[in-house]
C-alpha cells in the first residue's frame, strides 16, 4: 500500500482517503461534526466544480485546504 500526502496527489472519484483534519474557523474552534470525522476513511464519490470532495465518510465534504491523504491500494 502506498500513501500519498495531499500535496502529492489530489483526490479523485474512487480514491480512498483518510481525513487528518479540517481548517479551523477564524476563532480557532472546530465544530464537533468535523472533529468526529478525523481519522475516518472513505471512498470519494464526487469532486464538485469548487474542488470540494464528497465521500462515504459522512455528511460533510472536504475542502481543498483541509488535511487528508490519499491511499493507493494498488
């Protein structure tokens, strides 16, 4: 299994990603909804026109500046 950091590989539909963290709000808080997803793995189901990544990990998308890594299982 190869692991690519976000800076090395952009997630695309079908990729498996592991969520490492989310960028905080301006006041430094992180909503519980996002906190509960840190460490979760899921398959990317859609990358929309704004670059937001949607997947099977939960109800929110990853933004391009959030921290995640792509797992290449090939």
